[in-house]
C-alpha cells in the first residue's frame, strides 16, 4: 500500500522515472536458399536430363533444354533454388531415378552465394 505522504505518480511528469514499455521487434530472416546443380558426364543422355528437369523441377521443354545444354557445354547447370530440405529431397529423387534407369547422373545441392 502506498504511503499517503508520497506524491502521486504522474506519468506526464518528465522528471518522474518509471518503467518504459518497450516492444521487441523480431527480424525474421528468410531461410538460406540452396541451388540444385546437374553435373555433366559422358553417359547420361540429353533426353534423360530433360525428362528429369521436367518431372522433378516443373520445367517446360524449352527451359529443360536450356539447362541441359548448359550442363552439356559448361559442365553444370542450375535446375533451381529451394529451401535446404526441398533441395536435398529433389537431389535424392533424381539420383535414385537415374540409378534405377542405369545412368550415373550426378546432382548436388549447394548454398546460394
């Protein structure tokens, strides 16, 4: 209980010290994206690479062909950018499908620069 001799608390008094309510603002960072990369080899057919890009990365034929040509001529091509778990799942799916089909296609996931 407050002592009656104490002056009343007046929040509008600039000399009066009191608690200040501070709202914490949390910054939400976007999760780091990972790029899924197809690597060139001497055995996997161009048609198979295009099929994988269409099936697992929702590329239309022209996009898939563009990535496949990048893989063929530059040694690697980026299929897309995804959250880490999605990228790893896609790498696993494509790799399993390639092995079942008898191709040594190498697909990796790396953090975006």
